[in-house]
C-alpha cells in the first residue's frame, strides 16, 4: 500500500506532495517553510529518503535544499537545471527505490515545456504507474505557461508542452492520478481551470494540449497568456543559488514613532487586517494587503523589490502566518512589526484615516456626477466586459500610473473586492478621495451600470 499526502500552499495556488509506504517517503516540490512537510512525515511515521524538484520554480522559493539537509535525504534536481549546490542530477528514465517492501519506486520522465529542463516523476507500485507528479507540465485542464524563462524560447517551449502532454498520455495508464504543483490559482498556469483532482484518462478527454493539434494549441496558448508577477524574476535565481534556511522569529516591535519615521523614509507599512476594518480606520499612508487574501502574490508583485516593509497585524498569530507566507516568495524578514489596533500605531494628536466602501448599486446611483470609475483588473478580465466610461489601470501597474487617473472622487473596483481594497489604499495614501467597491463584478450590470464587451 502507498499514500500520497497533498501539501496545500493556497496563497500561491500551489501544491507540494509527500508520498510513500509504511517506512519511506519522497517529498515533491516542497515549500520553503519545510516544517509542514516534516510534520506530515512524522504523522505517517516515515523517513523522507528523497526530495525531488520538477523544475527550478519561477513563482516561489523552494524548501527542497533545506529539507534534504535536515532529513539527510537525496536531493534530486533535473540535470540540465544550472544550480550552485550539490544535488543528484536527474536524467530521463532514472529510477529510485522509495520502499522495497511496498514495491514503491519513482521514475523520472522528461517533460520540457514549462522550463527546458522540466521533469515529471512517475510513482510506481510493483511496476505499475499509479500517479505522476507533473509539476508545471500537465495541469488540471491546462498546462504550465511556457513564457517564464526567456521570451525567445516561448514558442519552442509551448510546442514542447504539447509534446510532453502527449508523452504523458501515451506512456501512462488512464487511471494514473495527475498531481501537478501549479494550477490552483498560480500564475504559473497558462489558464485557470476548475477541479481539484484528475487522471490521465480525464485529461485525454478535456485538456486542450491533448485534444487540439499542435499549431492550434500553441496559437491559443500564446494568445491567452496573462501578465506575470514582477517578483517571478527573482525566484529562479534564488532557487539556483540555493535558498538559505528561513528565520520565522518575530520581527522587532515598532512603536508609533518608529512607524511614522519609516513612513516618512518612504518605506512600506502594510496593514494585514481585513479590508472592512482597514477602510473604517487605518494609519494614513499605510497599504492594505489582507492576510487572508493572496498576500504573498500581491505584496511581492507590487512592492519595489528589496524595500523594507513593516507589518501591522491584529494579532501575533496573524503576523506569524503572514511571515510564513512571505518567506515563500523571498520576503525574508520584515523590518519591524506591530500588533493590536490602529489607535496604538498612530502618534498622539494624529488622526486615523478612513474611506467609504460601496457596492455596484451605489456606484450606479452616483454615476453622472463627475464620478471617476477605476477598473484595476487584468487585461484578460476586462476583455470579458467592463463598465462603460471606466478608466483601466491594472493593479500591478497602478503605483506608477497614478497621474493617469482623472481628477475627482475615484470609485475603484476589481472582480470581487480584494484588489480594489489594495488599490484604494494606494490611492488613499497618495491623497486621492476614494471609494472601494467591495462587490462582485458579475452584479455590475444588474445594478444598473452599462457593461460593454471589448
């Protein structure tokens, strides 16, 4: 018998895996905070004998090197991946025994496309393939995007993705489970598909890489590629150099005077509370990135890389969880932090800031009175429909384009409210009068607004 435990990294839209038998196990694409992998192994009572990487990741800092060091496991990395540390170089067809008594083995299968060196790993039980860890190759209903390595390689890698998907489909049985790392909200997926689990047989029926000819597939794939988070540029180099162990001890505590000084110095002060609480009362000049949202993705995307950040949290627990998320994308140590309520973060005699929240029905009622409507969704989202007359500035470009927003009160919206709250905090910090539309875009037309298709 074998087991496969899924390690959800929900904030980044990724998964890692622990698989094995009664005594031995392999960890696949582990997150940087390796404690959860170690705890999972302890619950199973197994020793991690192998740690494997499907590729040099572009969207998070791996914990593979550290996990292998801590556990004494063999660290398997595709041979063509250029790294600066010792590892077991993996070639197509290589095979490793995970647990002899259970007949469990792992076999490498070259699947270039997401990266040139991408490798999938087939879990075999007594010689039969029961699952395949596909990393950024074959995902649920889609494939990993091919444009994260080098622009000149994008079309070549897109064609390689098609070929790799067909290789997986041809060489593995229909009932083999497909276990990708990306595709659960990650921007490493070429498109977002629904579903929580899949098999080779199911993908043969629904995945466009397996149902379309290569030219059609490649043309549609390249046409549908979305924006890439800016911090991705720093992830692969960090993974190639060998990430350092993480330090999750609490950061230095900042009082109101220090917070004010850091704001005055142009540093980022990030309020982790939910967007409702932030809108009602917050420190002027601070930015709102909800701890419960996609904190790591959007903060790492927007912040100038390397700029000091101070975190404001409602509790030590919220602060600790945020630190854990941020180290996964290379934001290793907050410069300072404070917990509690906004009244404790502001100097005596200084007022707290606030701005109103609204729904699309409120925007419809206010339209025509010099209202500025700002849409901060991505280009691909706006292509599906937009509020007539709205200004379009995607959130990840907003900080550099504030001067493009017309004068007047700005009603800012996204698809659901989280990104609008981030944008509203940026505008509020810049001194603009703002209303955060906290509503689903699907309700805009029903609320009385004119929604046009692009």
